[in-house]
C-alpha cells in the first residue's frame, strides 16, 4: 500500500468519525486535506495534526474524538448554535479559560441533545468560545441541576 493511499484512508476514517460524532459535514470542516496522522503502536489513528498542531485525538477506549483548542474552534465555527454548546455565566468565563470545570449552577443553557460523555463547546452568554471538554451531565440535566460538575473542561481558550 502506498503512503498516499494510506493517508487518504486515514483522512476518510477521521472524517467519518467526526461526522458520526458531530453531524454530517463535520469531518470535512474539522480535517482539511493537509492533515497528517500519528499512529499508535497498533497502527491505529491516535492524533490528527495540521501544521504540526494537534486538532484531535482518537480515544482508544471508544474511538470517539477529543478536540484540542484549535479543533474545538473549528467545530465552533462549523456548528450552528446551540449544537454541542453549553452556555455559562459570563462572570465565570475566566475560570473556564483557565481550564476549571463548569459547574451546573453556572450553566444558563445547554443543547438538549447533549449526552453524558459527549465532547462539548463551552461559551459565555454572548456566545464567545471559552473552551472544550467532556459533558458529565446530559444537556437537560445541566440546565436543571444547581449542583455538581456539568462539564469537565479539557482546554480553555
């Protein structure tokens, strides 16, 4: 197998994962043709890179993507609100930017389609991107609960 066809195969696979996870067209928006790949010792895609910067990591446990700051910004630009968005009070945006978790009492709204474990985009009340992380609660619970962690923040902006 040539290196070129292998790279195309990796790109098709990464795009398919993104489109499955975030919706149709997400793969093309997240991963341009210039992407490169770092493989695990078992020759599976581990990191998806663009210009030596990581866009996403494929989780070994379930095959879903975790986004880097740059990857999350690309998804933020692609996805229409409120898809995969959790909105928090503007007063706590400095904590989110520093990578602190988003508590349920600070969530003002969340996409009701969010499930626990989903990769989500956190923004302030003005709609500005703050960070990305993993949803601990589903979207409806985030909006209803007044205690507990709603989103485990991975990267702040």
